C-alpha cells in the first residue's frame, strides 16, 4: 500500500513538473511579461514608513520599466497625455510624498502578444492608499497597457484605462 | 465492503486507471475552465437578486447562438477573464434608455422592474444604445447613481450568464 501511495505522489509531482515545464516553454515570453507586470506592481507599492532613499531607489528601478516616453490616458483622473520618463518619475515621487502607504495589485493579467517586439496586456489594477492625514482610498480600474521590447527587456509604453460601461 | 472501499480510494495503478484519470482531468479542465466557470459574487450591485459572497457558475456558451435580451442577467468582462461584472440587460442596440424619478424608461415607455425592489431616485437623460451594444444595470438602485457601475457595453464583452 505504501508503494502505491509513493507511486501516486510521484506521479502527481511528475505531472506538475511536466505541465509547468511545457507551459513555460510554450508561453515563455508571456510569462516574462506577466512577471514584469507583477514586478511593476511591487515597485508601485509603498510599505508604511518607507524612507526617502528607499523610495528614490524604487523610482530609479521604475525607470527601467518605461520607454523614453510613456502615454497615459485615464478618464477617472482626466489625464490624457504623453510623459517623458523623467516626468513620470518626478510625478511618482510627488505622489509618494503625499501618501503614507500604497498597496498596488495587478490582477487578472491577460497577455496578448502583437509581434516579437510588441505586446498588449490587460489587467485590473487595485490600489489601496493611505494619505499622510490617515485618510484611506481604494480604487479599481481595468487597464490596457502596451509594451515594447527594447534591449531585450519589455518596457511599458502606454497605459490606458478601459471603458467597460459607458453611462 | 472494506476491500471495495480500499479499491475505490487506492485503485490499482494500471493503464486503465491512468487513462480514466487523464479523461477526468481533461474533462474537468474543459468544463470548469471554459464552459461553466465557477465564480463568487462580490459586492451588492445585484441585490436583492444576488447577495455578496454567493456562489454561482458562469455559463460561457449562453450567448453563442443568441444575443442577450432585456431582462437577462449577464457577465461582463472587466479586464481579463477572471473578474466579471454581474449586471442585468435593460435595453439593446438602437433603443433609448432613461431614468425619470427613479423609474426606467426604454424608448420612452415605462418598464416594470419587479427585480429592482429597492427605492431609487435616479435621473438620467435619454441616451441611445449603440448598435452591437447592450445597456446593463445592477438590480440594486438604492445606491447613488454616480457610484453604481452601469452603462452600455459591446456584445464582445459579454462573457456569459449565471447558471442560477
């Protein structure tokens, strides 16, 4: 009986490893983009009590995720313009100064490769922020992002808030 | 009896067993991953028809051969495939939708809505639903109109409908 259980466990492990490997081989680039999205959400999050040097370091790392210019279009914040990488970083740092903590989560990520060097990603962003005065705000939005592969790395070139329901 | 129970939980690991296992796994993947997807309802926009935390299945083939009709409850894709908005269709492409004193008017005619039993004070000027779109609203109209997620959406965003 022990032999049977051991065999069954071995089979489940082998199947899991096999499926993961095949999935990785088939969707290598997709997985890389997905990972990039997850990494970006971690960078955008800010744990409570984070010191300024740590925030500056995060901002520097954020630079590597963006193309030279990045366009933003959101109906919620009435923003529709193209920003340079430096402008994005300075706005990001300005927003951080107003907040005590932010928790950003990208959920339900769907990757749609366009070409070998371009891709589109759809995901739901959920942000929970606490302002310096303790006020809390939570926002959820469907986002469509465009990515370009530059120097072997996927970089975000556009973020657009999708209109799901039009009143 | 004990032998039968033991055989059920610890079957012989022969070829037949692996074929059965593969068939069951494949069928479960197709059925629950693509045809009837399990889902948990979050939020109160469909009260009193659906409660927060309720469990249901999204039947993705529901609108394969027909279009959603007014009165149907549909699931609208939000961003990817997992997060869906649960709403009721009140009008289809070409029709006009408006709210007067909290009551729904379609093409200028008052529509009885027995499912929307909560008090409502919405005021919405008439607007035409674009072709290839449907106008969806949650049943819970007691929330302020600005905070309620509703409006027209393309048919391509309709993922399916709940089984119950």
